[in-house]
C-alpha cells in the first residue's frame, strides 16, 4: 500500500540583483523540503527603461515560465541596508513594551532618521528572554515591495541576508559571496551574523586580505572563531581565494545545495526555506 502525503506549497524565494534575478519554488511534505523549480535569468540591458522596471520584467518573465501558480514570495533586504542584533527581554516585559524598547535601541544603533527605519522583533526559538532585532531602511523595503508587485508577486516577508544564508549553507562558520562586483562576507554568530561589504572589483589578493581582517575581528569580538568558510562566485575566483585563504588555516569550500555546486539560485533557496527549516532536500 502506498501512503500519499499532502504537499504544502511554500512562498517563492526571489533574489533580485542588478545583473540577475533568481527564483526558487519549493514545497514541504512531512519533514521534507523539496525544490520543485529553480532558475536564474539575466536582467537584459535597456537604455529606455529604469533599472527597477527592467528587473520587474525579468522577474515576471521568470515566474511565468514556472509551472507553479504560487505568487507569494519572500525577498531580502540588501546587507548594507539592514542591521541585526540580539535584543534581551527582561522578565515580565510585554510585547508592546519590547517593541518600544526595540525602537529606542534602534535610535542608538543606526544613523537613519525615524522615517527611514523599519524595526522588527522576532523570537529566537528556545530562548524566551531574547529576540532578533532587525532594523532596515524604509525606502529600500518599499522599493523591493513595489518591484515585486510590478512583477505580479505578493511579498509576505522581507528576510535578513545572514538568516537566509544560514539556512541555505550548513556546516560552515562564515560565507563569502563574491558572485557580483561587490563581495560580501557574512560571519554566523550564535543567533545573528555580521556582514562586511567590500568595494567593487577588488583583486583577489586584496579581497583575501580584507576577509582575513574581518575574520580576525569576529574572533576578537567573541562572535565566532571561523574555521570553515563557504564561498560562492566564479569558479576561477573561488580557486584563487581558496588558495590564498587556506594558507591561513581556513577550510574553504564551495557553496553546495544538494549535489549542485555554486548554484546561482543558492540565496533564493535560502529565502524559499523561510517558512520551514529543511530536513530533507531534493535539489535537482
């Protein structure tokens, strides 16, 4: 006898970058998390259209090519426009009191004016006295939502890049994303990570030196003693950075989802898993 289990369609993971857009469609069935469709599409140049409209067209073209009818989606705020920290909740503090205290803490954390701040408190599983405090730029979030709406999608959440990458890449202490001209290093702490964004088009030797410095600061500050570093980017650059960083004793490996190395849709996969922690995976 064959037992059928009902699959639950999950929101799409949508990664929007200046040069490309990636979408992952997934379903949850029992304790499994299965990728059903994934694709990356280049944003075509068009001098007559604004950048956001070109990106919206690319997202719409991509999602309409999928067989899924799901239009809910999860997006991510750019690393440079979101700050996260652990917020400690004193015993007996109500939700409304915690939200007011979080807003006051945001005043001390970011220089953005109040009108440019979106503040969110999310519980940390297993730690009732702590929450994840996220502060993002209002204008950036509104722009992302407008872009997704223009593409025919319905955003239901804006995720933090460090949280999405933590779900996408397991078994490492940090991740270096050099898949675009501006590389970003995310060091995973116990609850939150720190992000370092580097100037565009750095030579590999200079990027490796900056990564060493950032990892040393993370160790000094007690965030993480990084031993295992995952890298996603062009194959030749990965090999160069691997050689430069393994000299210092780091174990460097490519980002791998299931059996696929360096998938262009890796970050979109992390966003697609926002609603459920994956225990089983079928990536291809």
